């Protein structure tokens, strides 16, 4: 009997539709390769479904909150189920852009300058105060990002000072914490890394 795979997709994040598409593609590939698999659109019955399915491994095709922030990874570890992708700690660090930045600095990795702003501090400072603080430290343009979202959700580039308040309000609709980052001109690269002891990019 071969490896039985449980594919997790959908869920409750803002990236649900993207996740469903990813999950269906994974299922198609598993079927093509002859794997025994079962798929779940993640809901409150997930634990019960996984216990009943008894998979050998769980393929995480979830995106965004709950899927890439360490939540589902922690649950699967509690259930004793092996899963694809990074572990709990790596997911927590990589999903929180501000935490990732702090680790970059600690490890001596060059990264654009940034500021963190919460919904509370934005309310206290007001648009004018936030604008003054950000432009003084970062200059213009400024990249505004929700601290904890994937797939570029809520990211805006404020090219002019008057664009910044609207970008901040937009980003704060996705997360209660926002990162404002110095804009760097260049080519953006997305690199996937596979492996443990000898990872390959």
C-alpha cells in the first residue's frame, strides 16, 4: 500500500480562493502520480476528519492566516502528523514581516529601513503625525504592507506624501499592525527553497 496524503485547502483566510485552486492542482498531480489521497476544505471538523482519514502525510495547500502563520503546523504536530513545508517557528517568523525584519537585522542581513505602526498608534498620531514620522525617516516613495498577510494583499506604494494616509488605512483593514518600508528600485525575486540538511533554491 502506498503513501496516503491528506490535502488541506480553502480555510477561512482572505486567500481562500487562491488556496482552493492550489489544492485542486495538488490533487490532480497526486492522482496523475497514482497516490492515494483525500482532500479537505478546512473547517471546524478538520481534527475529526484527519483522525478518521489516517493519512501518512498532510500536504498543506492553505494560504495566508492559519495556513502560513504556524497555526495549522502546530495543530498537525499535536496530532502527530507529518506535513509539507516549514515548521511552526519558521512559519511564524516568515509570516510576520516585522518579526522577520528584526531577525534580518540581528543576523546582519541587509534590509530596507522600516517603521512599524499599529492601528492604535495611527489613531493617536493622526494622519498628519504618521505622515511626518514616516517621510522624515524613510523619505519617499514608501511601501506600505500589512504585517501579517501573504500574496501581496494590502500592499501599496505611496509615491507622494498625500498617498500615505489612504495606503495606511487600506493596509490596516488587513491587519492591526502595518510595516512602512523604504522603497528600493530593483528587480524583485521570489525564490523557493526545498530540503532540510542540504536545501536547494
